[in-house]
C-alpha cells in the first residue's frame, strides 16, 4: 500500500468480446481463467480485486463481481462503476484481456500515484494513452458519470478536462523491454500468441 492509503483494484470484464467469440476473461491462461490470473497479479498491491462485469459469467471464481451501472457504456462505464463502488481514494483499473502485465510494473504504477496530485495516471504508448491499465482517483467519478450522461464514450474525452499524468514508454519499458505490457487479446490469433509466449516463459 502507498502512503495515501489502500488502493482499490478493479478488472473490467464487461465487454461483448465479439471478435473473440467468447468471454475473454474466462479464457484459460497459466492454468486458470485470465481474469483470475490478473486478480492474482493485483493481490498484495491492492485491496481484494473486484470484477466489473456480468455476475453470471464470473460467479464461482472467489472474487466479488459488480455489474456495470450502465449497459452498453463501454470501458468508460466500467471505470465509472468501479469508482462508484470503491472505498479507496486511488484505484488501479485494468482490462481483463492484458495477459502480459507484471506485478513489478503494477507496483510501480501504484507508487507513482503516491507521489502525484493528478486525477489520473496513464501510461503512454506509441499508439496513444493506455487508459485500461491506469490509476484513477475516486473523486472524479461524478465527472465521468456526467460525461456518460452527455453521451461521451471515449475515456480520453471524458478525462480531457481533468488533471492527468502520463508515464512515458522510456519509463514503463524498463519493466518490459519487449514492449508487450499493453498488448491485449482481441481475437483467437491474439490468444494463441499470448499462450505461445507463456509456453516460452516470456510472461515472467
């Protein structure tokens, strides 16, 4: 835990997984459902991780599951839901389809929050911001809810008027020289690639 108190831990698993054809969080990975793999990464650095998604899909995993407050609101809706139910000032929120995250990286991200006055801390990739592996303050939940009311669905648009801090690739790549921390699973081919990398021992 940081000097700012306990950290909320949330895994967003409410997506429709249209390209995958099945719930991504339930894909077997490292001998367990992917969402359970991520929960174990968060354990020890956050409060007990909470899944934001359909309770019926993720029952029986030994984790708390909270349904999205809004249907079809995308990841922004999931972040808003997570911050609403959180009791922590700072919250680590990750997508359920990021198999290459590491405990060392997540611990570093959390530590950055302890030293920051920002509303949110997001890694910056060559493709842009990575809002689905980021730190968010609970206090911005009303702002996100108001953005959703206005029809905003893009996370970065909802954060535009808030104070954000970015983590440059030169910093986060110290934890992942191959640059795969934020490579997610969208298709069966992505899943096969991640599973092959696991077999090769590259997810340590």
